[in-house]
C-alpha cells in the first residue's frame, strides 16, 4: 500500500486539496482532523471543556468514531450518528484544536488511523501525519500559506455555507489555533524532516491540486499507472 501524508496549519486547504488529489490518484482520502472534531463535539455536547484532560479522558471510553464513505465522500459518524455537517463550525474547530493537545486523545485515535493506512493506499491529512501517525509514508507534504490567505479562504467557505462571519474574527481564531497547534506538548505542528514544503499563498484551488498531484506522482514515479491506480 502507498501512504501520502499531508500536514499543515489550519486553513491551508489540506482537506479539500487532499480529497481531490486522492480522487485523481485512485487512493482513499482520510481526513484525520474530522476525527478530532468529532471528539471535540462529543465533549462540547456534554458540557466538558475540551482542553481539560482530567475531564476529557474518563469520557473517551464512551466515544465511538468511524469514517464511512458514501459515493466516494467521507462521512464522520460519532456514536453511530452522522455528524459530518455538525463538525465544521468554528466552535467545533477550536474544540478539536484543544482536545488534540491531550496525549491520551491522540493515542485513542492513532490506532484507527494506522489501521486504515494498512488496509488501503491513502492520502491522509492532518497535523502530525508525517511525523507521528505515518512516519514511514512514501510521500510527505507540508502544505501552508500565509495566515491572511488562509483566513480569507476560511472566511469565504463560511459565507458559502450561509454562516455569519467576520474576516477579522476568523483571522484571530486562526492565529490562536496556529499557536495552540505549534506549542502543544503532544505532537506539535512541525514539518517532517523529509517533507516537501509547499506554499500555496495566492494559488487557486486548481493550481494547488495540480502542484500536490504533480509532486506525489514525481515521488511515486513508476508506482502509479496511467489511470491513477497503484501498481501492486
């Protein structure tokens, strides 16, 4: 199996770019951030501070998170319920950032992520895929962009979903999440030593996808057929 690890800060477009790249390559797309969002949502619904390890850890035994694929699209199930449309709010995003700093939560989700990669050729995105989850991935990409560019993209996505948003607030939240992710004790956000750094500031979505797919194909030269499938 082939593993492609795409890491990077919030708002870098990892999920949308990785999803399209996986489709073009014939790989399975795995959005690991969605798993942390689901855990964050679980804690919020129970009135628990997502950053309070003493309160969070005892509740993990009641958490069941699964990824299902319908029509090629990933759907996240929390305790048997589809929560895909409920985990994309700024509130849940911040909860995911806080809960992901807890080592026990990261260990809780690690085995599930590695199992998926053993069973499928994957494009997996997150914060520590190339450094912790899949350190042996054949391709590692660290996808980034300026904070202002990432905030603009996130702001526009929220407006398209019909959500109320203020650009300044989105930028402030994004910078706070950057700080949380880079300074946490458990698996902080850093590029893997052998990762390719790809800055997409100013890119269109199509340009970013083209660069990512081109880089993956270059790294896997001879291992992918013309149709995008892995040669076994």
